C-alpha cells in the first residue's frame, strides 16, 4: 500500500469514526427518538413540539450560573492572546515577507456590486424576485469571497484565488462536505434549525444547501489571508508562548478522550456537552495526524509555542461568523438557534455566548486547509502552484 493510499484509508476510517460513533451510541443505548431525529431530512424542526420523541426538552431554559461560567471560561482562555495582540512585547519584530501592495482588481468591483445587489435582494421581499428569494445567501457569499480576495490583492499583491487557484477551487467542494458533517452532528443536539425551507424536497434542499455550505472554507481562509496583512498577525508577538506537545502520550490521550467525550456526550447528555460539538472533530483530526506521524499545522506550531496561525484563523472565523449572522438575520431562508442554558443577549439570531464556537471552528478550518495544501494557510515552505 502506497503512502497516499494509506493516508486516504486512515482518513476514511477517521470519517467513519466521526460519523459512526454518535450513531452507534444512540443505537446501543436504545434511543430511537434520536435516530429518528437524525434521519429527519430536510431538517424541518420549526415546531419543537413535533420533533421525534419530543426532543424539544433538550432546550433547557436560560441559567445565569451556566452563562457566567461559560463566558468566564472563554474570556480566561482568550485573555492572554488578546493581551499579546493589544500590547505586543518589547522584542516583537515584523516578520520578513515578500508582500507588496497592489491595485484593487476588477473582480473586486464586481464583488462590491454583486454584494450590494444581493444584500438588497436578501433583506427585501420583491414580488418579481420570489423565485430566488431563498437563494440570496449563496449570492452574498460568493460576492463577499470575491471582495475579500480583491482586498488581499490590494494589501498584499496577491490572494489565495490568484496564487493557489486549484487548491483554492478545491476548497469549495471540501467546504460543502465539511459543513454537512456539522449538520449531521447538529441532529443530535438541535442547536440550530432552519426556516423558509419547509416546502423544499430533500433533493432540492440538498442541492441548494450544498452550494451555500461550499462557501465556508473559502471565506474563512480569505479573511485569514487578509488579516496577515496587519502587523498584529504578521509579526512574532504570538510566539514564545506556552507550548503544547501533542507527541507526549498523556497529552495525546487527553485530546483523544476529549474527542470521544464530545462524540458520545452529544448522544447521552446533549444539553451539557453541546459545546464539544465544535471541539471533538478538531481533537480527533490532530490525534490521527500525530499517530500517523504526519506534519500537523496545529501540533507543530503549538509545540514551538507559536500560536499565531491558530489565533489568526480563530479571529478570521469569528469575523466571518459575525458576517454570517448579519446577513442571515433578515433573510427569507435562514437559521435560528436553540442553545441550552445560555440562550440570551442575542446578536441577530445568535446568543452572544454562541459566538465562542467560532473560535475552535476556525482552527478546524486551518487544519483541514493545511491538510489540503499548506499554501492555503500560508505555511513558510508553501510553494506556488
């Protein structure tokens, strides 16, 4: 078996583990209502009282103690990085690079015009546009991706779209598969559901949802590339921090157990373990890379105490998430949330504590992109295609 075939085989097993473990737990535990909910397609869950087996009882009421503990924990984790970004150490130096500001390309103006037009169409209900009203999301995001790449071209003299055209193009279908996986995990916790898709057939929903999901990785990676044009993300202020070595057996075991706890916990205790939905896939992915002794964009950098790429992609995902929530707010086909214990203080449809999920989600995106092609996360040894 060649190295490539061995790698593909291992990652197929990884996918089977991620998909199969929650299902197996629900089956072994004799929870047919969960299995029925997982099979509901398209996800027509607007009326929680009609969910299979009354799964609506997972929507626990708001709890101040849980909210305070969760927010305090997130702030405690983020504080050292925010402090470094806001107050860089005295030894901070700008990393040498070859970026040279360029001109704002023509496709950027196309992105601006298309974004403005699609935003207007998304937030209004024109009679003549009824046929396309529910599909404005994908129009907005393809326009935004064009604009992001144009801004990067202006600030850095290149963009992912122009320097790595084929790997970047491949990130669109990979993105669709990537987000469909999270849609699957959500069927165990029902933290979000969709409005405006009630009358769509399964085939129609799958077709149009796949196009929308295909924009996730390209958008986050484009924002991450743009952030690298700012000193806070291009110098070495996020280096010389605490190191984390995944090649140490205890650390590896802890990360693996966290992944398993998340994938099983969303079956047995979804109202308590739902945050692990955003962490478990990342943990399992880096564990597989460590076991296979593959180069890992996360593990290698964290072992050296370099948190720059991790923080940059977490920030990119958070920025992207704010844009996602903004454009979703008044759209016809949209998602809404039902998050246990912390569903309060909404920004658009998202409870404020829910934005914390975008941080590990961005790191997951970095890991997947680097696995596809190191240039998509700007690894030092990445060569142009």
